[in-house]
C-alpha cells in the first residue's frame, strides 16, 4: 500500500486532479481566519501540498505526517517555498507519531475509491482522538457514499472477454496435451474462477457521463468525521431504493462519494461550504466511480424501482481493500413481493 504512493508519478496524478486541488485550496483559503495563528496536522501529507496551503493561509505551525519516502520530496518542496520555519514533515505512520502539542485543525486527503478503499480514514480518526483540541476542525468534516443503477455496454464487453478467455484456455489445453503430452485440465476450475473474478467480480474504475445513469442516486452512508468511530464504517449493511428515471436497461450499479468542508461548531467554515463531489457527470477526478457490473442486463421502465441491500466490508486478506455485496431486485410499484433478489459480489482492488 505505502510503496505505491512514494513515486512522484502517483503524486503527480493526484496533483493534476483539478477538482481535488481546487476543492481543498478553496476550503483552506476561504477560511484563512480559522487557520491564522493555528497549529495544523496534515495526515498522509504526500507531496506536502495541503501543508503548504495551510502555512500560506496563516498557520503558525504545521505537522505533515507521511509514511512513505515521498516525505523526502515534501521536505524539498517546503524548503523551496520558504516554509521550513512553519512546516515540519515527519516520515512515519500516523499511529507511531508523538507531537509536542495538540492541534487546532486536521487536514487530510484520505479518500479512496468508493470513499473507503485504503482505510486511511482510520488514521484520521486515530489522529483526531489523540491530537485534536476540543472544538477543533477537520477538513473535510463530512463524507457521504452513493449508489445508483446505470447502463452502458461494459458488462456485455466484460462477459464477452471472459467467454473468449475460456475458449482460449480450452485451445491451450488441447495444444499442451497434443504437443507436450501433459493433461492440464485439472486446473480448469481454478483458471475459470480466477478469470471470473477478474472480468465479472471486480469493480471497474470509470469516469461515467451523467447519461449512463438510469436511476436516482441513493445515499447509503453518512460519516461525520467529528464524531465517527472506525466501527461506524468498518462494515456497512444498509437497504437502498432507487427510482428508475427512464425506459432503458440496467447493467449494474455505480458507486461514488462526496465530501464537505464544514469546519466545526466552534469554527464553522464560510458558507456556501466547499463540496468535493465525485458523481457521474460532474467532471473528472482520479477517484472516478466504481462500477459493479452484472450480466445479463435488465430491461426497465420509468417508474420502476431498484431496491435491495448493499454491504461494504473489508477483505480478510487485505484490510485496505473492499468487498461489495449488492442484493437487488427491480420491480414496478405495487407488484407485491416480485422476483427473488439477485445477489452480486465484487472486489474493489
């Protein structure tokens, strides 16, 4: 996990995300009066950009904590921008850090795919409990997760790719047996399972246009960073209901998030609050949306309702990755119990 973020190409990808950058920049600079003469903690500082903005907004001291080697680049940037007297970059995992003082504000860009991939929010919550003064502010302060039914041709393409891969495997078995005298067919169940997971049970990153959405979004989780505990979001299991907006097909569900910068009750952010929204059609972000495809597609009509239960859990083999399970049915209002719900399970890698 950490080694991915220590390369500058990865930091560059995030720094080029204009909607990410503008949201954080505006949230900090529009609230300079809250940063002036304050102590700030930047959790997962990366390149140090948020630490630099906090200092430019008037903070008297900024601690930028970064676990990877990119901390060395952050120190160079701090020095190059003449802020070494204000910003201290600490190369360490957040949970191993000791600070000499409590802080007034915590800033962090902790969000992953579908908000919770990477589990970095855990470190923000830990830092809040250990270092944030009573009444202190978190930037961002709130987050919300959404799903909605969608349609494009990706599910059909992925199913076709899976079928083609299995056909190629069959040819490979025949060739290996004929040319080399080895029967490898005993590996077929494992190979098919691996390919099924890759093509069908893996969530797909997409930058969806709004016209791919065929139903109203449903908020499935709200997180108030001021009070949330890790147990509040470690496992999510909630019902959802999304009205269908048009006659179309449904090929899966899209998942995304938004974060809001409201400050705290004692130091409320300037209104209107800055909102970083990663919804389809709102513009590119490096988070995009996660698409949970299913096949075959389902024909729907305006007025139908897609409903069921969505579960988001951490993978047992890697707590920073996610499993998403959606039990869903699409029916006309008033149709009674309707069909038996379908169940899909996807991995967010």
